[in-house]
C-alpha cells in the first residue's frame, strides 16, 4: 500500500515537471504565450524547472544562488564579462 502511494506521488511530480517543461518551451518559442498562460503560471513553471536543474547540475545551482544574492554579478558571469 505504501509503495502505491509513493508511486502515485512520483507520477504526480513527473507530470508537473513535464507540464513545466512544456510551458517553458512554449514561452521560449512564442513570446505571446506569457499572456496566454499568465505570468503566475509561467513563474511557477520557471521555479519548478530551476529546482529540477539545481538538483541535477552543481554549476546551475551555484549560478542560481549567486543570482539570488547578487543579480548583476550573475548576469555578468553568464555573459562572460567577469
């Protein structure tokens, strides 16, 4: 019984991640999709994708932490001007 609950939770998280990937892909492809989805939904999808990639990639996690503390320094780092 406990295994089934965890399996459903995993599927639920996987479905939310899949939806977040779809939303972010559509927003990157078509700029008007922010208006269709709404900025709140796009922000939630962005947060979910950032959490996912932070768990997978240490460099991405470091850049996210830097951008939360010093946004200007993070932008310079990403543009290669540091």
